[in-house]
């Protein structure tokens, strides 16, 4: 995904409601579309390139496989968006996400079909070659501000992982071989050899 999206400014007479935004995203599923919550501008981004997409699939597959065995939550891939009150963009799209089953089950069937109106408990952002680390670090800080309990920013270029926690502590690991989701995701270990 490009870090500099195409910005489309809509005239003041056009106000997309949440249903219309969802429909617009749904019929243009080859693009990543977000709305700037302050200006109402549409931000259009291209999908990830082949290498990043492949690594993201490995990440999502590992999270999904653990989620299926664990049974305490729901996992989401990079095409999933979340509507979060107070976010700078609507919907917010992490590269991978997870939330507890109780929180997922508290949603109505319609909320599950559209962009779920809640913040995930865990998110991962995978740096694409065109992404700046600084912009992704800001995004991770926003995720924590919005309610994420654990977040990982994986910088493949520099082989570093930035870990963000709800208590506002941040940590940077150099070239780890694995990451553990403890204590939030009990037993989840991400094999970084498949990501690097």
C-alpha cells in the first residue's frame, strides 16, 4: 500500500454516511478506501505489492491458525476495516487484527457484516517498501490511543519490530526470530523467519 494516498475532496453538498461508505468500499474492493474523519476527504490507496502481500498472508495465516486452535477470539486480515470513534480515518485498516470472542459476539449481525464499530485488542502493521517508519509509528500510537492492548509494527527493511502496549510502553527488537503475544494472546508465537 502506498504511504501517500490519492486524496479526493468531495464538495460540501456530498456527505457519505456510513452505509454509503461501506457500499463504496465494497464495490471497489480492489482499492483501500478510507475517509478522513476531520475533512471528509476520501483517501484512496493501492493494494500491497506481491512480496508484502505474501508476507502479510504468512502473518495472517499464523494468527488465524492460532485463533482457530485457541477459540477465545476472532482474527482479521488486511482487508478488514474497523469504525472507531475518535480515529483519524474511517475505517481503520490494520494488516492483521484480533479481538476477543466476547467483544465480537456483542455486535449485532449488521455490525458484523459492515465495518465493526469497535477497536481490535491486537493489531499488526507490516511495513511496505513505500511506507515510512515514522508514519507507521504514528499510526501505531493512534491504535494504542484508540484502545488496542498490544500492537506490533514489523519493519522488514531494517529487521526490527516495534512493540506497543496499552500501558504506553514501547519496545524495539532487533531481528527477533519469533514474537509472543503473551499475556493477551496466550500461546501465540509468530515465526518471524516466515516474515523476514
